[in-house]
């Protein structure tokens, strides 16, 4: 590579390193361990992520958001009281938001809250909002929202606002609604005429759209994988494309009436690759239709399933990573879920943080200045390609089943998502997938955050004559939160949380690492760890145990000290009435330790949820 005259080549005096040289050095560190097992990670789609990639110099940027154009900063409008919702919307628009997402009760994105589906609610929510001022509006419709679009059209007519001057995404998604709610009033074929009529009516009034949304949140919220989310939205978009064509629309016009929503989570590179892959996949569909690809509008929302109720401030960090990933992945509009949403309706502070997260990344970090900045990155390009292949294969399977609706009706999509959801839950239980502040590094003394004093809404009831198995909405932190809630109830009832006494053996250099591990481990379940600096003898240790009031004890030290002292210490603790645990793998000592009274062993990779539930059972007994 020839350097420009004003460039200083780095390490030019050294010969170029080769992959073979690197691999030889790695093999020396692995000391015979399998390379693939130790250094190659796997996604939930089974895609391999290598530790090192070469640059892909011939890669072209993925066509998406116009180069140098910022994405739209979208704020949720979900307060059940329309006047309050309007006040929040105006505050957001006055302070940097460039778009609004109107969330109606029972919508896919209504996480306990939403506007009522009434003419009055629409009118009041938009009071003072200049819909012809370039503000992007995204409608997240509920089960009884059929009349929202006509009401909105009537509102604009009353104001004298030309529909063509607005930027409204109407969010029609009958397939996604059925998947989330477990059915619909009518089967898909009977819904198509009404679907077409609603879109045609709006288009005839002059609205530019897009109108129909292929929403991947229903898959991501249910615990699905990236390829599953992509395959689903592709199948739904194709179903809507066919429906619009059946209604007399030319394919070129029909495709412009469809847009996408995807979830963005804290797996940064995988999220970037997912957004890039969607554009490539849709371009392939367009080419199969004989059309020249045109970048579709792709909206993003930070993922619900990664939100936590415990130490919710960490949600800000997860959301920031998700926004970076979606923005660099080419999203046209991004909505950040406020960091307190899992606890209740967010107040203005939480909404401000959600808004400012994006403003800082756009205005200070300038993330939108470069189009598709990961183009040419070997790792991202490879991951994008792998996702395209995996998603296309699953999309073809859905098509062979008869399309998105038929695959839902047959339970094909639900079954595959459930399998990945179980894998996610197992990884969280083993703390392989860490939820900082919840499963890892918990803070039992955390200060509660404030939310608005507004009761969560029950999902609106709707007749579902055509039933399908619903895709559930989960948060991965819920099992750990249930244990923390149990500890809080004990604190309220007795004045103390459940406790575990850390029986530290030997010197601090012997026990510190495992004592720290044990503290984090048990406090993730709300069991307070009572620590110390070690003991001069067994009598001192037992006296400290009795003073602590703990019913549980955990031996903490090095393997060398365990070999000398663990069985004796376990018998002493058991004799004092404690249920005894040991931090670390027992190895050859397991039989002796179990015989000495050790109830269980906690170590990296063990089923933490199972161990914590067992501990609660011992306390109860």
C-alpha cells in the first residue's frame, strides 16, 4: 500500500504479519485446547464469529439512509391521558426530537401504556403539533385502532393541512397484531380487502405513506434470534406486497407503501449486521419482482427484552449501545425506550435521557456523518452475509408453508422462536449472557427511581375468531427480579433480607476472588452476603456466623486451602445450623465435601437461578 506524502506509515520498518504467524502464537497460548471451542463464538442462529477477520476491501456500502443524513429522533407518546401525552410530545419536539411514535393501548409496542383509540384522543394528542413541519409520525396501532387513520385524515382536513405535506407512517400490521395477540377477527384472506381499502383511501387523499409495517419486534420481544426476526419481517412484507398487488397496485408503487421496524439490542455488532442484512434481503426480493432496488424506510426501537427493573440506570448504557448499532447499521428512525419503562410510565427526566442519548450521538459524536461506516470490515461483512443466508433460508421455509400467516397458523414460527427463547433463558440462568445490575454486579442498596403515578392498562379485549398461538413478550431479567422481589418481601416482613455468611478461609489473597464472586452470585438473587477479613480459627468463624444471623454459609478460598480445610470447616458450619455452600468447582473433593454437609457448589457457568432457588428453599425449610 502506497502512503500519501503527508502520512506516516505505522510500523513500516517491520515486516507484515501473517495470519499463520498469529495462529501459531495463539496455539502456544491455547496449550492444546481446541481453537474453535475457546475462541470461536456462536450466535443463537448458530453463526460462527471468528476472533480475527481480514479486511474485505472490495465491499460496497449498503444503500440506506442518505449519506450524511441524521436519523429521526423519535419519542414515544404513550400516556393514557391525551392531554398529558400532548404535553410530553410538545416538550420532546421543543427539545430536539424530530419524530413521534403514537402508541395506542394494546399495540405491539405498548408496554403497559398507550393512548385510547378515540377521535378525541387523536385530536388532543396532536394539539399544537405542526404535522406539516417535517415531523415524522409513526403510528403503533392497537387492536381497536381501525378508525385512527380516518380520524387523523379528518383532523388534517379540518386544519387545512395537505396530507402530502406530512410524514406519517400509518403502521398497518394485521399479521403482527395477530401474532402478538393470538389471533384476529378474520383470517388473513378476509382481512386483505379491508387492508387494501384503508391504504387506498389514504393514498387517494394524498398521503405519501408508507402505510404497512413489517414489525420484527414481535419476534424479538418473544426471545427470537436475529435471523428469525429478519425472516419474519421479510415474509410479512412479501405478504403485504402480494396483498397490495391483488388490490390493483403496481409492484413499484406497492413496495413504497411498506416499511420495516426492527429491535436494536446491546449486541452491537450483531445488531449492526442485522440492519444491514435487512436492506440486502429486501433488495433481493425487489430484484425477484423485476424491480430495481430502492432502500426502504427502516425504523428501530431499543429492545424491550433487555430492559431491567433492577438497577435501571444500566438500561441507559444498553440503550446507548443499541442506538449506536442501529444508527451505524443505517436505521432511518430510532426510538429509545426510557430507562424506567419496565417499572412504570416514565417521567420527564427519563424521557429527556432517552431523547438526549440520541442527540449526543448525533450532534456530538457525529455518528451519522459517514454512510455505512462498517462497510469493508471483515467481521461485520461476514456476519451480515451469514445473517442474509440464514434469514433467507428461514424465509423460504415460511414461504413453503404458505406465507407468514399460514406459518403462524401452523405454529411453525412460534415453535422456532420458543426454542431460541429457551436458549436465551438458559444462558441468562447460567450468567453466560450477563444482565449488568441484575444477574451480575447487583446493588442491594439501590435507590428507587421515580415513575409517574399512572396505573398500567389491561390489554384491550378483542374477539379472535381466527386464533393462533400468541408470541409472548418477555424480559430476560424477570427470573432474577422475582428472586429480588422475594427478598424485598422478606425485608418488609421481618426487617432483614435473607443472608449468606461468607466463610473466608486462609489469607485475603486466598479467598478474595471467590468471596467477591460469591457476593455477586448470591446478591443477584437478593441474598445479602455478610463478608469479613477471614478468621484466626474455627471458633471465631462460628461465632461470626451466629452473630450474622445468616442461615446460609458459603466457603470461599483457593483450591489449595480447600484441600486442607474445607471439609473440616463445612462440618463446623453445618454443626452450627447453617446450610453450607462452596464457591468454586469441587473437583476430586466433591464426595468428601458433600459428605461433610455442603449443599451445593457455585461457580462460573453453573445454573445460578437453580442454585438461588435451592438456597431460598433451604431458608424456607
